């Protein structure tokens, strides 16, 4: 028997969505019967401009849940088979594996909806674009709390990061991670490779650590981190390391979203405020808070100077993380 389906019009495309009533997320107060595949489609349509802006022209790894959250999670670099000819890709080379992969490269909202049809819940883009995948144009500050670190610490450290960015003259665009942490993105000119951007990100993380009164760590090894501390994860700027995009849904039971926020919202929000049920109205009212990120490029030269200073004072360079 053929699978049930609906057809969704997305601009000038038509995307066939099979099994639209398949439950992806368990029942909650907001969705007593659980959230379905078509609920996921409707969410991404509602934040269309935002998710396309977050993914535009970037290689994108997909986190797929073919049976919903109750089933296995698939981390997929290669574009799933059967894509329409209008879904665009970018080819990447992975030295560790000595092979290439054609990853999704979003250029329009229909590509996002087709990926959701293929059971994608989370979108994890690179911090570089298709025009030169080896030169990042996005510096990512990942505030990653340890298992015993509370949300209040995340909020305090976010303000410290904001303070340092202001002193540098950099404009940071914050968002919740959709998990337990927070991210801040800074647009940068694509003038450096991944190693330089990660090196600068580490220098920034060390500066935040110095100001945070013991609440922050930059320790490379997990065993060396206090569970109550927050790790400023500079490794998210390494090649082929990705985090959930702005507006990406997360594969958690509450159907939370990685939500752009204003700096003046940091103290008043919690991750559960932002879900596939609450974000459409928020987006309709305030639009994409990251829409202007391209207008604020920051030259990372001061960060590289900080890195040189730290190294001259004996700071050890951590090992390069392996490709995922």
C-alpha cells in the first residue's frame, strides 16, 4: 500500500510529504497527541526567511529521525538519495576518510522542506560557504554548560562574552542552543582558514575565562573540567565541526528550537520558551533577529594578537580535533 502523502507548495516548487501524520515528538501540554511530521513542516515554513538565512550557501549536515525521536538518529553528511534536481549541493573532501561527500547546500526554502520530508529534524551548517568552504565567514562562540552547570551561569557568562565583544568592536548575535546552552555568532571576512579562526576563538574563550571568576573553563580534556563550570567550546570553529543553525529544531522531547534572541532577553528567557509551537508567532511579530548579521563583519586580527600573547606567556596550544 502506498504511503499517505500531502503536497506542499513552497514558492514555485511542490514538495511531496509522505506520512505527514507520523509522530516525531512525544505528547506535551502544547501537543497532547505529539508533534507530527507535518507540524515540523509547518514550523519551518513559518520561519522560512530565518532558516534560509541561517543555512544559505553553507554545507549542511542533517540530523535525521526516520521513525521520529523514538527511533534511531542518523547523522548524514551526504544528500539523501532521491533528491529533486533543484536541490543544490556542495562537494567536500574529508582527509581523514580520504573521500568526498555532496552535502545539502540550501539556496531556497523548498530545499529545507524537502529535507524535512526526508525526516530531517536538525540542520547543522558549516561556518563557511560554498564559494570557499575552507575560509570561514562565521566565528561561533558556544557556551556549553557542564552537567552540573545551571542556566543562570550560562546567562552570566553570556553577558561577559557580550562585554568582551563590545570592547573588541564586534557585533555578536546570540541565540539559545535549543539544548542547555547558548551560542553567539559573529560575521567575519573569509580571510582565514579554520586553524586561525579556532586559534582566535580560543584566545577569546581564555579572556572570558579570566573574567568569569572560576565559572568558565577552556580545558581541552573533559576529565579536566569541573562539571559545574561552563566550557567555552572554541572547537566549534574547527573544520567539519557544526552546531545547530538558528531556527533549527532540536531532537528533544519538548521540540525546542535554537532561537535567536536579543541581548536584553538573555536574563528573562529559558530554553523551553522557544519551541515549534511558540516560535511561529514570535517570528511573525519580530522577524529574523539575525537578518542583519552580514552587515557587521569583524576582522579577527585582535584575536590572533591575543593568541600570540597567550602563547608567548606559556599557554599551550590544544591538539586539533579530528574531523567528525
